[in-house]
C-alpha cells in the first residue's frame, strides 16, 4: 500500500535526522522547530540525505540554526 510506504519512509527520515541532530545536542523536535522558526525550508527527505551523505553540511545547518537561536534569546 502506497500510504504505508510513505509513512515508513517518513519515519525512517525522522530517525536519521533525529540521530544526526542528537550528536549536536538537539532533539528531532527542537531541530525541526528551529528550522521552521528560522525559515529554513528543507524537507525531511533532503535533510536525511544530507545527514547521511554529507555530515559536514548538516553540521553547518545545525550551527546556523543554533547561532540564530542564541541571537534571538
């Protein structure tokens, strides 16, 4: 069923993003919230691919989000 397949992939992407963001001290929910708050529009599939294949770029995304969050406090 296509809906189950989509659901499974979304769950997989969330796990990958969550694992990568935990390495930087952010939970999945907090990371996604900060992305939306800072108007960074990357979908979960893209974020999961970046986290897995290009960890240095994912690191820069996390640093940018964390820096903007510190500046707004």
